[in-house]
C-alpha cells in the first residue's frame, strides 16, 4: 500500500480519542459557563463569595467576562480536535502547536496551582481564611480546579503526540511558513 493510500496517523483511532477527550472536557466546561451566562442559577453556590453574588445580580461586567470565558473554553476544546481531525491540517503546524502548548501551560498551571494550594488548606498546612466557604471550597478542590488540570493534561498529551508525529505529505508540511 502506498503512503498516500495509508490512513493518516492524525486520523487513526489510536490517537483520536485524546482529541475528542480534550473537546468533550472543554465543551462541557463551556456549557456550564454558558448556562450561568444566560442566567442559570443552579450551582452558583459552588463558585463562592462575591462571584456567586455578582452572577445572581447579573452584573453586566461579569456577564461579559463569563461569555469571554465561554469563547476561550470552546477554542480550547476545538484545539484538541484540530490535532486529530483532517480539517486541522488547514491550520499551520507551528500555529497549532503554539496555541496548543500555550493552552496546555495555562490549564495545567491554573488547575495545578489551585489544587495544590487548596489541598494544603484542606490538610491544615495553610490556615483557612475567615471568609471560608466550605461548599465553594470543596467544589473547587474536587471538581472545578481538577477539571482544568485534567483538561490541560489531556491537551498536553494530545499535543505531544501531534508534535512527535512525522509529517505526512499534505499535512502541515506545506503550511509551515
């Protein structure tokens, strides 16, 4: 079988699940934010403090910020698919790698730092603030912040697999300018 007749390594089943996992994790996060942006109130207590109050009050600045995060989360979700889908070949390889590594760093650092800091608070190494909100704290410790970390790790592994792949004719090699 000739090289051009073989399935592209970017579209083989072995690595596609990573791109889809990145997409699903990011898209679900975007859906939650969009729900809150349109006025949904379920789960706002898990955000905590002033943020939850601002969301309930429909603070216009917060709504703009939340919609902005929805867009960023969707972009981050689509990055995972761009790494494994044929249409991703239209994006210059250097741009896709730069965006994916950049998003990986942001997600892993954000989620990782928060999970570590909150874990130190949870075990008593760092004292709790006087305004400690146990509902929001434990949701952030066990759901919201590990979700960012997981998303970043998945994107990082997908990006690493993509970066290590030898380019096949017609992939990103023609777009490397």
